[in-house]
RNA sequence: UGGGGCGUAGCCAAGCGGUAAGGCAACGGGUUUUGGUCCCGUGAUGCGUAGGUUCGAAUCCUGCCGCCCCAGCCA
C-alpha cells in the first residue's frame, strides 16, 4: 500500500482536492470535503457486521461503499465484528463473514482491508498527559510497508501506519475493546456523566416516557460518584444477577429524542462470549461500544444505515463527554438496500434456514453472499451492481433484474459456451449413416476469438430441447415442427419429417428428421435462410447430469409487506427450485471446474455446484438465464 | 398531537439558481448459425403539492400532503 502522505487527494495549495474518478455520492463528497479542508489526513472506514448471521446483498452494498471509499481515497477499511451481545453471536458467523468479505473485495480492494494480528489488543499510550487507546491496522494485502507509531493528539491516524506483518491476521473485534470500554465507562462516572441504575427493566421501560411525553428520572440518577463506581465494579465482579442493574448515561430524560433519555450503556449478562469466553459478565450496549470502537481504531468516517440517524446525537455525546484527545470519527447514514422478490432481514433469513425452506445459508436462492457465490454470481458483478444502484438516503426497492443484468454483463464476454440439453427430446436423422460420427468445430466464445474452438461429436441420433419442437407451432414460432427446418448449431439444417408418439399419452417421444449434407456448418448455400438455430447433443456421446434451475424465492415483489394476519413464508414460491435429473451435456462439459462459469447456449449461465458436483455425476446450477425474446412473445400471446 | 429522515419516469439515481445526466426495465428497428451479444431509436413542457422570492426555481423561503425510522438491558 502506498503511504497516504503522498495521497493525491491531499489538499492542494489552494485548498481544493482533486476531483474523484468514481461516481460521486453525498458520502464521497463529504469525505472529499474533509480531506480538502484538512480535517483529516487520510481516510479510514470500517465494515462492522454483528456475527449473528450471514452476509447478504445489503451488506454487499455497505462493503462496496466502505471499501470503495477507502480505495478511491487510498485509505483503508477495517473489518470489525460488532460483537457486544454474547447471546446472539457465534464463531460460525465470524468465519463466514470474513470469508465473504475477502471474496467480495478480492482483486479490487484487498489492499485496503485492515485487519490485525491474531490476539492483539489495543495499545495504551499517553497522549498529552491523558490515557489513550489505539488499535492500529495491518493491511491484509501483501507488500504492506511502513511502521507503527502512536498517533499525535488532534490528528486522525489516517492510513499511514500499515506495518507489514508475517503474523496471521484476524478481523478486529469490538469485544477486544471491553477493557478500554470499561475504563471509559468508569471515566464517564467520574465525570458525573453516567450512573448505576437499580430499576428493573420494566421500570426503566415505563419511566422512559413516550415519544410525545417526557420520561421520568431514575431514582438512582443522583447517587454519588463513589457509589456508582463501587456498584459498577461489583457488576463487573459478578455480584449481581442478570438485569439487576445497568450503567446509564446521564443526559436528559425529557429530550425529544428518546435515545438521549439516559440510555443504558452496560447491562449484566452472565453468558459465555464467543470471543472473550467467560472474562466478562457485563457487556456494553451498541451505542456505547460502536463510537468508541471507531475511535480506538482511528476511523474517520463511520457509515451506517438510516435507522441509526436518530442515534447520532448519542454517538457524538459519548465521544464529547469523554473529551477524547484524537480526532473523532464522524457518523453518517445512507439508505439500506431492498430488492424485489427477496427478503433482507437477518431474522427472516435465519427463519428460512432454520425451518428448512432452503438448504442452508448458502442455498443458491438466498440473497446471501455465500448463496450468490454458490449460484455462480461473480464478485465483480455484485460490485458492479452496488456501484450502479448508487448511495442515497431515500427508501428504495431495487429490481432484481438490475443484479441479473450485471451478472450477464460480467459473464458474457468471458464464459465459455457449451451445448446442453436440459429436457431431452430424441431426434433420429433418418438419412444420416448409422454408426457414423463427425467432429464439428464449435467456437468457445463468439465474443472472444482468443478462447478458441473445440470439437463436438455429431451422429445419427441426437437430443434437442423439448421446447425447441412443437407439433402445432404457435404464431412466430421459428423452431422445429412437422415439415419445418431448423439449423443445428455448428452442424446441419434438418427437416422434421415425422413424429413418434407414446401410444398411451399421445406425447411426442421422438422426432424423425432428414438432414441436408450441403448445409454443414461453414458452408452456407445461397438462399438457404433458416429462421432458427437450436442446440443439440449427440445421444451416444452425451454426459448425463443433474441441473438445478433457480428462480425467485418469493412470488411477491415485496415479501416483507405482508397483510396483518399473514406471514412472509406464505409468499414463498414452491417452484423456486426445479431439479432436472435427465440432462444431456456435450462431452467437453465433463471437465467442468466447480464454480467456473459456462454458458449453455441459448439457455443461460451455469456452473458446476461446488458442493454436490462429482466427477462422473455432475450437478450444475443455473446462475441466470439468457434474456429470452421468445418467452416474452409467448407471454404476450398468452395474455392477448 | 414528540423527534429524526425522505419525496425527480415502472425501478434505481444525477442535479448544489441558468432552463431535467446515466443505468435497469419496457417498446420499435438493424446485424446475427445463441429469439443471446452488439448497434440505432422511443420516455418527465416536468421534479409530492400550493403559494412566495427571482430576469430565471427540481434547486431558495413558507404552508400542506404522503412515506420511512425511533419508546430493546438487540445491532
């Protein structure tokens, strides 16, 4: 990483910062303004998930924002577990979150990822006669240079301390700051700005008042500093049961903003924490821990979602009440992402997993990062999507089509093509010699000649898609039907001469056809215009496979918007997964690498499932369909 | 009936007092051995609404309307 002191976004002599290259939003404008005004000398953001669930596309937006800003302004972005509630969190989640973040930013912003050596705790230093805690990052990417040093008073640490380290790294943890946080709490009490309150949860609730009615002061609000200090110490020592007492900020019980009505800072919770074990039985609340964690890490911009906007006065109150010596982080808020036909709340996603409506957090239908990865969505496409939807403050509902467009756009130029027949219909080419096999040359990607060509075997009996044949073709149907011709991709033009039906059901089970030897791929006779080209697989050479077709999980555009007596589960689409077990693939697909994208011509992008695909028993996931003009025509015909 | 936000095309979203970017979707057309890709074209006399200021307003002011968030010892 480059030393940020050479940052090109430093203020210029006339005080103006250089115009940024990426698309601008109000947050980047603020960051740029802070840089230009010299309020900060480098940018440090953070991505602070609570390890109580898997990351989803909404988190991806936050990741792209925070890492995107770090990248744009040559700063850093710390990955931090916001783990202050032991009863909800688990290491399973910290592991998945860490892996998902790394996957999402790989090749794009890994050089901005701030982590820290395993087990390292904040450094305590003396800053102008005052104690200070600082937890410097180590840039996770290779090639980090520089040396660590305690920042000076009044100066934000910026991205300039980034020591290279051979040590194993881990994310930051808010729980690594429990000791400093406790000391800050003690300091708040000493300053007369916090007190231990003995009211029960129900009393506290009752006394908080209502939005339009002032609250009532705690009976313990004015107890002496000494008494509060003693009680706080004993809370920590484990002398009291859960919920017996709390530490509260002393602000204003009549404040119109309820978060300023003496909010709870610490609660008693005799529980084992996934990261600190049984070291603590009191745990800090979000509002107390978050801003101070930001401060300890030298965060300059703390970006969160809109629902925290009303917490901002408290965020600032805590920092100011402690009169902290270094530059304070600034919290700003943006709108969270909502997307059609899916749910985004962790509670709902957890329910889908627990009630087994999906196979797990990484079910390809889930909007989770791991689900999208397994489905075959490239990280670059997700990033592109996040860039396109922008960052603003209005409530939004982005259409999934936008995401799918980004996936197709990323895959089209680089995914190799192959032929696969998902719902096979046998075609016998009557005038093609029995036992004869031709190797047809097929291009691997018409968008990129450098990807070369391959040979595909052709013979007398082939499979085509059931959908590519109609006994009675509807208007504008260009594909095969009795007496009609189609081109077989990379092979010949064939003509349907007859059909064989199941005597029981009347269903067409085989198509009889003849081919025209003069139409072999590459030699296109004049005046021979065939309206459609269909894909095919030689029956004798086909590989059998399972293919999983994924659609939207819900039938409702906004599943969260349920009627009063309803449940979002009710709008689950029972057909969101269709498993096809009799698929026929061209031989080259036998070598497919799990997770690697391939386009099944005319159908969509697919990838071998990383979990379930086996050599000899391939399983493919459909990542996304190709756009389908015929489907649209058909749909319109159905309506008209 | 308190506080904090937000209203620009079907969906996102620029716009920062000088006469409504861009993307997605949709719809036409062209190219095409993928009904894919690509290319061309089409959409707001209008910015929630009503007034006001101004030579000039989506941008400034005032009122009104609508939607979202906040009364966890969750984050």
